[in-house]
């Protein structure tokens, strides 16, 4: 049974070809925009790679770039098919090309949906990657003289200023690490000695944060040190007073930023997917309608267009059988290509 059959008079075929040609150009630009969005997302993720433990989330921009680029090529081909469909003498050359073209195009277009689903499904992975990456970034903040980590301080400071955040989860994360390099500590000072000795690991820990945690919107001058000591500052109570630091952790800030990007890109990708599928379905109708014209003297006759020549189940079974035959043919070809180099000992003729 033919699936979704529609009758196409000559004028209807012409209008379909012309409209589809115009739509394919719109889809080509849409594919270019999808590619550009993938490049932008890839760039933004790469900028923060130093505070990311894993790169699993990069599969989303990689898919967007690959499918966006392929979409441009697909729609250029679709536009050429539409042009040739207006001339029945030029259309037959596409007959063998279009079936694999449709399979390839549907597969690539489906990857747009996969990319959109992955952008939301990989949020826990992104959050865990940032959690570990930021934890290591804060731990290596002081290592400005260590090769490979000398720019870690600048990275963290710029990150906290740009995203108005402090620490991994909150500002208290800085209390658990020594973030001041030992080269800037006066070990002859009693205060420094007492702090180092009071810690099991011999680290210089203090209830303070880097300058980049300070909130410039606060009316009070920034308090960076002795944050948990009410007596160290005038008219100050850390339990009840809102500190003049950024309250939000950088992990939450980065996750919100990247998910905001993906929430913006998602509807654009969905539009591109629907547009591309519309073009492929319409192109299939145009192809099957034009096949009825091939070999006819009167090219203005009414023809029928359809999606599948048979039902879905019959088409799947037929495709399965074709794949089996191809595999069997490949195995037979491999077996015939193997020839013995020497004859068996028993078959060799005896010599005097």
C-alpha cells in the first residue's frame, strides 16, 4: 500500500519545485546559522576549559557544527534537484542519486534532535565537570611559579569578576585551601607561624578570600580577611550582615550561563530540524511525482507523489532483505578472492 499518496497536476508540480527551491535557500542559511551557533558554543566552552575536568559536553557543539555544515551541502543539492525537475530531460540523472541522498539526509537531520536532547541530558555531567575543575583551580590558585599553572590565578580572578561569583559553591571554599603562595608569607611572623602550626597539613589557612570576590555594589569597603571574626571589624556581624562579597558560587554561575546558551540555541535547532524535514518530505513528493513523467511524451500529465511505495512494515522488511543480500554478496566476494598459493602435498604429481 502506497504511503501518503497525493496527485500532482503539472502546475502543482511546478509550484512545488519553485517553492521548494526557495525554501532550500532559506534552509541553507539556517544551516549556516546552526554551524555558527556550534562554533560560538564551542568557543565559549573552550574559554573555560581550564576549570572543566572533562570535555563530554563538547559533543553538542561538535554535532551542531557537523550537521550545520552538512545541511548547507544538502540544501544546495536540493535546490539543484528542484531546478532540474522543471526540465523532464535533465531530471532522470538524479534517479539513482536520490534514494541514498534521502537516507543520508534524514540521518544527519536526526542528529539535530540528538544534539538538542544531549544539551539537556549532559547538564549533570557539565555540573560535575565544573565542580572538579573549579576545585582544582582554587587549589592551584597560589601556584603562580609552577609551569602549567602560572595563569591559574588570573583565570580564577577573571572568572569571579566576569560572572560575579566566589568560590566553587560559595566563598567558604577559599577557607579550605592555602590560596596565598608561600613566597609571599613572612615565616618570621608569629601570626604566620601559629597558623601554619595549627594546621595538620602545615598549610596557611585563613578566613579570607581573594580580591576578585569583592562585590563593588556593596556600600561598605571590601572586607577580605577575618570574615568570621566580628571583633576584627567595626560594626560587623557576619552571621546577620550580608557580606560585601559575591554570594553565588562559580559552579552555579557557569552552569546557569551555559544552560542559558543551550536554551537559546535549542529552539533555533528545533526550527532548523523541522524546516529540514519539511524540505526532505517535499523533495520526496517531487521526486516520485517526476518519476511518473519520465518516458512520457506529454510531460504535462497528472502524476502521483508519495512518501513510500509500500507500507512502513513492508519497506523495512524489503530493506532488511536487501541488506542481507549485500552482506552475503560481500562474503562470497571475500571467499572467492582467497586462492591457495601452493597445491596440497597429496595432490602433487610424483617425480622420478
